[in-house]
C-alpha cells in the first residue's frame, strides 16, 4: 500500500478552495499533469453519495475508474473512494484548514496496486514514473 500526502498553501478563503475542489469542470486543470486525468462522467459539483468516472494514466496504463464521495463536510473535508477500476484499492482524502485569509489544503492518496507481486513492484516504481 502506498500513501502520498501533499500540503499546499493557497492564498484564498477555505470556502472558495473547497468549492473549487468539488467543481469537476476545473478538476482536470488541478491534478498531476503526468496522469492526464479527465472526468468522463457528467460534470457536476460533487457532494456526498455522488459517483464520478475518471480516465487517467497510472503505471503507464490508460484506465478508467469510478469513485464515490463517501464523506463530505463543507468546507473542511471530502473523501472519495474507488468503487470500480484497476487498483486493488484507492482512496483520496481532501482536507482544508483555514489560516486566516489563506487555506492549507492537504491531499492524501492511499492506494494498493492490483496483480500481487507485480503490483508491489509497480508501487515501488511509482516515484520513478512521474
């Protein structure tokens, strides 16, 4: 299992940051460019219980996966979890903390690759594939 955690200081209010994170029209502009991630399901402003299908490149393989929003606490916390896709498991935790006029956004991605030992090797290689 791999955990990736990224903290970003954004000079904007927490409400604005959270709303932008939930706006799927802006999503492909804010993700890691090397994944070439795109939303292929209807574009909506997500909330708890919504499902979204993405197309992205992971481990050099183009793939589709569907995530469901399993936790949603505006404007502090959002969790989506893969319900369909190539990963054995995939969870993305979005956390927002106000620091006055700025916001600390913490993205935590926890995933487990499929395919047993081959998946473990791919997990170990992931930093090299960026």
